[in-house]
């Protein structure tokens, strides 16, 4: 974080998985600050990342929204021993 931002006010923004993948567009912090975001394509915003809003003298810290997870486990080691796959199941909230 730039030294000039160390004295800035703090705010948070809570984002789900899909929102953390969208790195361009208008955002609203949890405290109500509206700002534009334009990061390089392919950027993944993670928990703890800081968005420095110099014009508003504010640092917005990213938090992750809790989301449901489906856990699938084999009944026996034989059923899962040969196949290890990570699968993301979800819906788009566009």
C-alpha cells in the first residue's frame, strides 16, 4: 500500500465469487461509497486486497461473502481413490 494511503479512512466491500471475478465496473462499498473499478482482465480480487481510493482518501478492504459449498465424498476409499476432481457448481447472478 502506498505510504500516502496509510492515514486514509477504512471501509470494506463484501464480494461473492462472481463479483470478485468482475474487475471492471461500478462498485459500492459496505459503507456506501460508490467508485469505479478497472483492473487488468484476469485479475482475481481476494480477501484482504486493498483498493485505494485517493480522491476519497479511503482504503476499501475486500472481504469474501460466505457462499454455500457442496461437498461430495466417496463412500469408500476404493470409490474415490482413482479419481480426484475439483468441481465448481453455481449459478450466475448477472
